[in-house]
């Protein structure tokens, strides 16, 4: 008669979870490289599997299809480690911004949060924008994400105005339009990729520009 070893089962289960997580990470990193090289339309599951060094069936088992890989890439690229499944406004960075009471410091903190998010998400967003031209499901997703980003910027402006006034003749809608434009992935890529700015320089520019544009 044999008896099972609960501690061994737990160890085996933990090891499998770690291995599965590592495989998932490899696939996502490989997919990003393939998407960047070939574009969404030119990328194939076969190419992603080859780049990741895993079997084709493994990619299908983990993600089912190319669209789900792209969506997962966006989710993890726009969040700090450990907060991938936390709604944006509930993450540590945005929470700290909402609790700050000095408008200038609040905008500086907000700019840093935006820079951190866009550092990973801007390139993925560009891939999604291109894919949306031929993929109705991704186009629908991008429309949703655009509306969501507008809502987030509206909340940011509300937090800022709760600590003091906007500049003369500017209302919250115009303020939100200004923030929404300056924090776009397109502007981030223009400055960091096309002009060679560092993330830090972008964050400083964004903070200074928003302070001048929004506050008295």
C-alpha cells in the first residue's frame, strides 16, 4: 500500500504554475517582437511559436488565437508588475495622485504615471491601431479603449480641480481635451521614438506643459 505525499503534490503544482507562467511570458515577448517586425497582419501563430521556441500547439493552448495574444500584450504592457489585473484607477500610482493635495505636485505625479504606462503600452497601442483597420473586433476594442481613456482623463481633471481652480476661461471639458491629447500614445511615440527623448524627459515635459496649460 502506498501513501501520497501532500507536500510533494503542492511542490509539483507550484512548479507547474511557475513553468506555465514562464511559457506565457516567453510567448508574449516573442509575439511583441514578431508584431513589431511584421505588423499584426503579417504575424502568424507559427512565427510567434518559432520565435518563442515553443510548439505551435502550446501557443494555441495558452492563447487560442492571435487577437487574444495582442489583447494580453496590451493589458500587461500598460500596468506595473503585479497590478495587471487591477483596474487602472485602483492602482497605486493613480491612487497616490488622487490623494495629493498640491496641484503642481499632483500634475507631476500624474505625468510620471502616464509616462510609466506609455513606456510599454504605446507601441502595443500602435500595433492595435493598425490592426483595427482590417480587424473589426480589434476596431471595436480600440473604440472602447479610447472611451475608457477619456473617462480616466476626466477623473484626473476632477482630482486636479478638487484642489484648486483651472486657469481663466478653461472649463473641465477643455481641460480634459488638453490632457487627453497630450497623454496620447501618439504624442509619446513622437517624442520618445522619433525625437529620441527619454521617458524621464517626456514626464518632465508633460508635467510642465500641463501645469502651464491648466493652472492659473
